């Protein structure tokens, strides 16, 4: 939690500096901020395929990426693991560090995952409408529409109904997937570096430190990218059946 609050305060300070834009053409540090924003938005466009969606999703996805990346890297600063106090742990007196990577604790990664999945559901409801989005999981409407088409269509609609129920399980599984992947990789890296430092204090741990820097980038990218994909899929129109249904009945109404 301490590391997480340090990262939060640093980003608040950066945001205060970045928002103080005095000219239309960015200069100095503002040019760096704009370069980062443009690069990230261009990469997000490749996933969403819609710049309007990118602008809507950007604040959440970019914040998740930068927050996770900073927390992954903050625990790699030499000496941070030695700051703490001695206390009794499982019957033995051990050093309890104050500055551990926040993402090496399952509580934080689970909170991030739950928050992200909830936002995805809200974005889906807002993007395609409550009825259309819920029909993705509980498609009773499809069964009623299949009745006039015959037994084969009814059978397909029933199968789609049960597939939708499996989608509900899939949404819950996303929470486990997002949280455990991030936690497992960061926590394993922390243990690996701790073991290497216990064997040799110099030279040998350096390659592993660089490896963990790379892992920190990859894990932050994977988490943010998956959330972006979930948001994009959730806000896709699921109303093709409604459009086809309307087209089929249009001549009759005419």
C-alpha cells in the first residue's frame, strides 16, 4: 500500500505539471508527455479500430498501464527491500519490508481486476444498451424469435442460451486471470531477485534485474491490453439479429 500511494502521489504531481500548458505548441517536458499520449493512442487505435472509442477508453487503459508499470519498477530500486522493521513472522524474527512492489500483493491485483471487469460491464451496457448486453449472457429473446422458424432454429437458440451462461463464467474467470497473472509474475520475480542477492550482492543479480524490468513492462502491457480488448468486445454491437429480424419483417409491414 505504501508503494501504491507513492506511485499515486508521483502521478498526481506529474499530472499537475503536465496540465500547466502555456502554449499551443508543446515544449520541453510537455513535448515528452504529448509524445507518450500520441504513441499510446496510436497503439490503442490498432486494437479498437475506432479513434472515438480509443478516446473514451484511453484514460482508464493508460492509467492502468502506467500505474502497474510504475509499481512493478518501484520495487526494483536497490535498497528499497531493506527499508523496514523487524518483527515476528511464523515464530521467527524477520525483516518486514515497508517498500514492497504493490503488484506483488494479490490484494491489489485482485482489486484492479475486479475494478476493470466491473467497468467493462458498465461500458458494455452503455455502449449497446442494457437489453442487448444482457442478451449476450441470457438470450431468452433469441428462443422466442426462433419459434416461428422451426425446431432447428429453436435448437440452435437453446444452445446459444447455454453458451451465454458459459459467458457469465468467462467474465468471472477474467478476474482470476488478470489478478493471478500479474501477481504471480511480479511476486516470482521478487523472490528470484531476493535469492540472487542472497547468493551474491554484486554483478550476478544485475542480469536478473534487467529481466525484471522487461517483465514489468510486459505484465503492465498485457493487463492494460486485455482490459482494452474486453472493453472493445463489450461495446461491439450485438444487435445483428435484431437488424435481420427487422429486415425480414419489413416487407410484411410495408
